[in-house]
C-alpha cells in the first residue's frame, strides 16, 4: 500500500516475515478473496474439535482490522467442510491446544489452505462470545493432560460477535501508520451493554515505537449481526482516547459502509472502497447541519457557563444577563455559515441555512463525552478542544472536524486579520511516522528519479520504504541508519 505526500512516496510491508508475499501470490489466482479462519481445539488423547469460523477479510497490509464470528458468507455445508479439514490437519500432526487454520475463500465458496497458527489468535474473543467456551481455560486443561470435555455436536453458534482492533495509528495515512505518545485521557466504553474490551494499557500509558500499536480489542455481541453492529457504533462513539492519534474514524466508517453491512467484503475492501485513501466521514447535508448546530450550541453553552460564574464576582450588564439569542458565524471546512442560536433553559433552537434544529443536552462541557439530542436524533459527540479564538475540534460520527465559531461582529472584523503564510516544505522529505532509520540509499549530490527508494523507516514491526515523488538532486541528508526519528522530522533535503 502506498501513501504519498508532497516530496516523497512510501510503501509498507511486514518487516519480519515473507508470508505477505506468499499470500499475495495465492490471491492472484482467487477471485474476490475472503480471509476466513477456523478455530480448532485438540487434546493429547487424539481428540480435536472445530469451533466455527471467523471472518477476517477487513485488513490493511495483511494485518487484520475488523473480525467477526460467524461469517455472513458461509453456508452450513461449507462451514462443516472447512471445519472437518481443519480438524483432519490438527489430528495429522497430533496437535494439542487451541489453534487456527486459515483459508482464502473465493466467490464460489471454494477454499484454499493458507497456514496454521499454533497459538491463540488476537481475535479469539469473538469465538468465545458465540460458543460460550473459554479458550484460555481449555488450553490450560489440555496442557494439564485432561481430555476435551465437549463433542462436536456440543459446539453452538449463539448470536453474533464483532471485534474492532483499536490502534494508535493515523488512519489517513495508508489506512494506519503508527502514532506515539502518552494516553492523557483514556476511558473504555464498558458502560455500553454487551461490550467486551481486552487491553493492556491505562490512562497515562506511553505508546512507543518498540511495540505493536494496538490499544485494545473492542468486542460487541448481539443476537443478530445488525444488533452487534449497532452496539459497535455506540461503543466506538463512547470510546475516549486522547494523547495519540487512533483509528476509530476508520473503524466506524467500515462498519457502517453499505458493502460491509451487506456482507460484500474481500481482502481488497479498503483499497476498493477508498481508492484515494481514507478521508474520514463524508457528512450528508443533514449531518452537516447537525454538526453546525452542535458547534453553535457548545459555543453558547460555554458563554452561559462563564457568565453564570462571573455573576458572583463582577457586575454583568442587564442586556447580557437577559440575552436569549446569539448571531454566530461558523466555519467548517471551507464554508462559512450564519447560525442563530436561541436559548430556552438547556434547550437551544438553532437556525442553520434556513432550517431550525432543536439541540438539547446537559451541557457538562467538562465531560469528555457529550450526549446531544438533535431533534429526535441522539448523538455522542466529543469536544476535543476549545480556545478563546473560537476554534474547536469536535468528534462527530467518529471523525474529528475542525470548526471555528465567532460572533457576527468578530467574524466581520476577522477579515482584517493578517493570514500566516504556510512554510514551503516541498524541498524536504519528512518522516511520516515515528520509527528507526534502517537504511539510507542516497547521499548529498546524488541525482534521484521519481519512484526511487531513498530510505527505509521501521516502526512497530513494519518497514516503510520512502521514495522520491519527483526527480531531483539531494542537497543534504539529516539522518543515518540507527537513528530514531519522530513524525515530521526532516530526513532529506532536495535542491
């Protein structure tokens, strides 16, 4: 997968295994390949079971991102055939423990052996949810020498489970490049029903370049797939992660995409759905108005709160005390919108582009989660930041939007403010992620052509090849193999 930026391109591949290349070769001969795996369990007495399948087709760089059990694609006959072959393999090698047999499956439900993982998989919780088995407990029993306590007929499929791998990654770069930092605020959505979270971090933990960037495994369960997906949306909206960039925007978009909801997924899902890269949630007209109304209401709620505090110490003009309406200018993306907010208690009537919306909340702006009701629609938004200049970052429907709210007078005066000219960085190659420099393929004075590799950065088990996006001459190299670099650090300068 390639990601480009002014001055360079880079591609990523697994740093420690050639399995990705082997798999790509297999996929060339399979139409619309799906990645489906069978969980097996064997003991030391020659017994083995298959515990149904997991759908693992949503991937980036051969790494799974979203998994579910069971697969919406398999029928009972194909499931049984895959399970029986997985068990035959396990018995042939006298396997004892939990393990996974992985397959690629084509559009006609023909399946092809890929590999066997002789260990517990990251996505094992979805199997536990639909079967009721504790796989870790079963592994310990087998290791102790006990025979399996179940027969194949005892293994059920009850309901549906979906797992999203929550990573410290920037999903806007190649569907996820590592992010590092300290978790300044971290709250898991365990208050949402039927949610399970497996994590090894807590608020204050550091995410470094030396380990896998996974923050947690977020699992939701439902009687049906639709119910599990609805729970997942709610859980993602209620997940608070501050201090590092995370992939919740991508996860939320995947699970609500019509192709995913329909079950039309393959290992090529992400590049097919987002051929130009992931851009975040594209707001509909109604959602656009929702966000503008929410931003205007947050702005007014903060003014009201400040006024209520100041009334105790200084005299507020009567006109300000009785103010019930505010004329605002809200900037979102490249558009500027006139927004009028009228207050009645904790409820606000907001006129946006000729449409009036009612926005209600408890308006606890100190809370990281802000439940908002817009007309009859319930949302959970997160106001990540606010400043005195009216700038806000609001997480809405999983994606963070930059919004600026000004009073009508401030907006009119703002046009007289000088704009800062952005620095020209076209001559510099900067690191797209934190990591370690593995190789430098150029030196000052070298001529490079478009697409030529200039260096390799390794971060969190991935090697990333950086290539020149245009032909030119190297002026200076700022790093050497073995150096640790941060995101945005200058690596190479072109003439």
